[in-house]
């Protein structure tokens, strides 16, 4: 399998890391979402129904829940089940895939379905257990705007991006806060469901616009993670590549448990 094909495997895990860091708030610095004019239409401003003054109680609650999803923290752990649908490409559908991210500093371990990624000890390893292929290269730097901005920045970006902040009860034991703007050119919905007493997140979900047809809702992409665990202490320290690859005469070879896997140096 060529490198281009492998890059497709990384799309969902990378997206999940961005979701965990609620990084979409940073997009407003570069993108000014307006209405979506058709190519043959006269370009006119479309007013967005914005809640001018957010409920401070809901806003504070939202900030506290999102702070528990800070993937930029020195230590962070999340595990759960991922479902995803891409309206523009049915081949990218993901159904009930197990997901785990364990991060400490620049080192991390990620499991998504039948793939594993390890970044640590100067080495980056990606393994596909179905195709029996391993990629190995130099350690990568954890990237992205993962982290919650201060409250004033949060409020400013919510308003400037035209988002509504909607708080809903889900039965007696769950609560959901939705950040919504159906006209946003990038992210139309960010949703967190949590325990209203402990504020522990139970589910996160996003609905992303198709970059080539942001006005077409049928082509949106949705990603949902049902969270099993989420906290700021790692469950284990699986950051060394040794369990998957070993060095032999200055070259990488698969570890005994992975004999028969094709190894690709990157």
C-alpha cells in the first residue's frame, strides 16, 4: 500500500484529536463565515440568528466540560466508540470502532479499530493489523490547537463565528450543550453531552461542512465519540515502539509478535 493510501487511515484519528481539543474556535481567526452564495447568484449578506448574550451559567458549564477534553494537557486519556458518516464519500463511513488515545507530553499511543499508532523514544510507528503492514519513522511533534481558550476569547469567538449556544436536558441523567451555526463554512455543529452533576463528558460530536460544497448539508461529515473514559492521567505508558519494531544492524524489523508484517520506512 502506498503512502497516499496510508494517509487516509490517519484522517479519523487526527480529526478526533482536534475534536478533543475543541480547536474549531481558532478557525475564526482565518475564516469569516457568511452565507453560501450559489455561483450564479448575486452575492448578498445573509443575517445569522445569533444569540447576542449567552447565558453565563450555560457558558461556564460548557467551558468546564470542554476543559476536561483538553488534549493539549501534559497528560490526557480518552477511550470510546467512534461512528462517522461522510455525506460526500460513503467509503469513509465508520461504524462502532474502538478508539483510545493516551498522551503524555509529546509521547502518545492511539488505537483506532485495527490500527495502532505509537509516538515515543524518538520513533513513530503506525501498524495496520488487517493489512499486516507497519510504517516506522522519526518521532512526530504533537500538533494542533488542542486546548480551551480563556473565557473572554471563547465568548468573542462564539459571537464572531455566529454560533448559538443551546443547552438541552437528555432525560434525568444527561445534558447536552450544542454550539450551532448551520451557515458556518467549516464546522456547523459542536456538541458535548455530559453528566450534569460531575460534568464528566459522555459524548462529543461534530458536523463538518464539505470544503467543496459547504452549502450542501447532504455532504456534511459527522463524527461522534461515545466516551467510555476521559481523564488527565494516562492509564498506561505504551509509548515505546519496541513492542512492534526492533532495530537490527541499524535497520528496523518487526518484533517477534509481528513477524510476517510488511515494514515500510518513512
